[in-house]
C-alpha cells in the first residue's frame, strides 16, 4: 500500500467511528471523513464528527445532507417515537431503516470520485444493539456489491470495506483507541444528546459506552446532563 493511499472513513462523532479513523490513519491512509446530517435527533454528533476529524488529521471532512426523517421509522429520526431507556429484545426502535446501506453507498460514490479503494466503517457485532446492518455478513455482502456495481471494481481496482471493530468488545475498542491517542472527550455517543453534546446517561448507546470505559479500566470522560 502506498503510504498515502486514500480512504473514505465514515465518522459519526461517536466512540466507535473515531477509533476507526485513528486506526485508518495509523495504517498510513490519507483519510477523507464523511458524516451525514440525516434528520437525526442527536445533531450534536455532527459537531463532534468535525472535531474528531480535525483532531485526527483528516484531509477533508464532508457532511452530506439526507432527509431520512422524511420516511421516519426510527426513534432517531421520528420525534414521536421515544428513545428507549430500558434494554429491549430484538431489533430496537433506534434502528434507522437501511441507514448503513445508504451511508456506505454514498461513501462508495465519493471513494470512486477520489480514486480511493478503501472505505472504513465502525460497525461492531459484539456490543451491537441488534442492528442487522452491523453484522459481518452485511459488510461482506456490501463489499461484493461494491465491486460489481462500480467502474473501479469492473476495471480491476478492488474496493475494500474495512470494519476493524467488528469482533471487538467496547472495552477493547476504547483501549485500542487510547493507544492511538484518541481523546474520547471529543466524542458524542448519546442518542438524545443536548445541543451542546451532554449525554442522557440512560439510552442504550450511553449504557454501552459507560460499560466500555468500565471494562477498559479508565475514567469515563463523557459529559452527562
């Protein structure tokens, strides 16, 4: 790999995607970070995404606007659906229909424009909250599709979709990030964070995040309401 091969990195401003950005940078990639203003209630993550992208030395940070709130179907995009504060069975109401499929598709398009053959995403199958688009099978299927549906793939320039956190627990993710110099105080994970990024401490994402810092044996830098 060229020392400055380009990679598109999906960055939400949360713990996982920030760690993935640090990993991509450590591997020598020139990182182009991509975030989405998709009608999410926790818009504070967009400011966090910009912060972590700058802190970790991205080449360019792009925010794409999507109106996923126009179709709703998720507590993250429909304000009439409450964010659950208790553990639930099955796929939770915080699942956003087809979100990672849509996000990766746009990342794939930008990668083609940039001439990048690598895309990084922070999905995780160990601590994941029941989301079907965070499984290894999904990542493998999307990568196969990407190489069928693009000029890059057809012309023999293989596109790889990297999910380096897929088999890691939250504590392992945090320890890996700390070794790479990640400042988790810059990140926002809460599904119902305030405009200034204060976390509720009660939603599923907050619970997983807090447990991760406990597992890692380090202080939780999250700012709570």
